[in-house]
C-alpha cells in the first residue's frame, strides 16, 4: 500500500542559516528549473517556471530572450505590488520513495537596470546556464531574499 511505503516522510522548516537547511539549499541549487509563485493584486496566485541561481539565501532569476506574449510580465507587476514570493523545486520518480521537494519563501525585488547588482545576478545566471553564454538575458533581473526554507522527503 502506498501509505505504508511513505510512512517515513518528513517535513523540515528552517530559517536562513538555520539547522537542517544546508541539504535543502544544495538540492534547490542543483535543480535547473523552479516554479515561481507571486500574488496578483486580487490575491490570486500566479505561477511560472523559471531558471535561477542560488547564492546563500539569495535566488537570482531574470527575464530572458525566449518569446513572451508581452514585455509587461505579470510576475514583475506582481513583485512590484507585493514582494512575497515562493519558489519550488522538486524531484519526481516512479519509485515514490525517491520523491522530494524544497520550497523557498521570501521577498523579491526587481533590480534596477544597469546596477552592479543586476550585473552580479546576470553573471551568476550565465555561469550556470550554457544557453546564456551566447545570449545573456536582457532582464529585468529579480532577486529573492529567502526568509524560510521548507522541504519534504520520504527519507
């Protein structure tokens, strides 16, 4: 029975720099894609996949050159009106004893264009993603300061 196999599940919550969080940060940083959840002005969630890089408790992402329906992206508007965000990475396997996820909750901000912070974020993204080496993201760059790490794993 699936419930029996998952009986050893655990949830860990840690504040930045807190105990049990290093493994979560490593798992998070090792993933190529995260889901970014922002809040619309009416309180409804808005969820998009993103590429990112992690440095300590700071997540960097940027708007890249892939085709978009508009340049006035909902995620940027949402962050400007309410900086509370969540990012989620996960691992799925048909062997459910291998399942896990890590969520980073924090405050996001759109970095000013042309700033040294923008350059730092872009440099980190270019270092992680080979696709960006020939065509770096034009931005804007978003920085998320993680306030809470939460994870779940079967083991």
